[in-house]
C-alpha cells in the first residue's frame, strides 16, 4: 500500500500490483510468467534483520533470473549499481558484482544497467543533504561521482525495452559532471538558502557506531557499509555502453536543484526564483574580484 500512489501514473488497468516474496520462488514465477520484459529493480542500501545484502543482490536476483529463464521471457533488464565489483571493499558493491555474474550465467541475454547515484523526487542524495538529520560524515564528503537524473535513467530503461540491440549489453548511466559530495552539498545549501552542518567522524569510530545503530533501530539511519562507501569514488567501466549509445543527453544536476529543493526553503525565500545566467556570471565575477583582493 505504501506504493499505491504509483498506480495513478498509468491509465486504468495499466499498473497492477502483485504480491511476491523474494524467498518464495512460486510467487516470483507467478509475477513474471506472462511478461514480455522483466526489470529487476530490487535492491537494498542497508542490511536489515530479515535481509542482508547477499539475500537481496545475489540470491534474490538468482531466483528472479531463474524464473525469467524458466518461462522464456523475451527481455530481462537487471538494474545493478555503479562500482559493482565482486572484489570491492564494500559489501554492497561486492554483492552487486556477484549478482551481475549470477544473472548472466543463468540468462546470458540479460541487459545490465549500472546507474550512478540518482537524484530526483524522494531521492537519497539531494533530500538527504537538505535534511537536518544528515549531520555526520566520515571522509570529509570527498567521494566523487557523476550524479544522474532519475528521469534520464527511466528514459534509458524505456529505450532498452524497444531496442533489441541492447540485449546482453552492459550500460553505465551517469551524469555529465563529476562532483564530490561536498560540492553537491554546497549546491544544496545555496538552493535552500541554509547552511547544513556536517561533522566529520573518523571511520574507525563511525563504522562500529553505524553498525550498532543499524542493528538496534527499526528505521534507517546509516549502516557500516554506507560509511565504507564514503571512501570509494565512482569508477567508470570503459567497455560499458552509455547514454550516448541510447541517444540520450543526460541532464546537469545544477540545473534541477531548484525544482527538487524549493520546499526546504523558509517562507521568507520560498518564492525566490533560481538565479538567472546573468546573475550567475555576475556572482562569479564578484567572487573572482574578492579572490584577487
């Protein structure tokens, strides 16, 4: 029921929910057996008492791929993650890498998609940085990546549905500009017209604390592996295809922060429009003069 708002995004009868359990093979088979295409979007950013990373990214993906192969579904598109690598120091990235290997071994025609950190409505990037609870960090927010607009990734997944040439291919989907987390936080602060504090805690202290909180609390805070990921910048696989191969020009995050973050402004600044290109140039000129002085 938490996802029922998605039902209205399609016409009557276009979006039909089916209940399944990732450990129940029969329920997975019933969900995919009449499908022309199956997208695996199942993932877990943090482990829970019921599902760890391996349960979701490897065993769960394996059951879905087996169901797809059993009913000879035409297309299977497996959404993985940037930095998916079975030798990574991060368990999240390791299991994502193993999951890719498993689904390809079962269904060789699988299309693998590795999106960069996503931004958009209800994201875990801009909204996390704009919120007051995102106080602690461990690497001075120096991890670097190419943030990608969720709308662009959605368009790419739609193109893959129509284009059989994407079968058996691997796609790295990322934005046009490389940022550090600190640089994105600066963009966010400027847009919400507030300054969010970020306190750096050494990894040797933060990891065990995050691990304990993740196990003790029943709502997501931060896990030990999320702390580990703060020290791993995004790496691009040069052999993978990109947005360019799909005929898509990815959006620039700095052009969309106003659209997603306006609600975080105080009432005093809520209706203040985003800076025009002229104002941005004037600001840069002013900052340059201050630097020279």
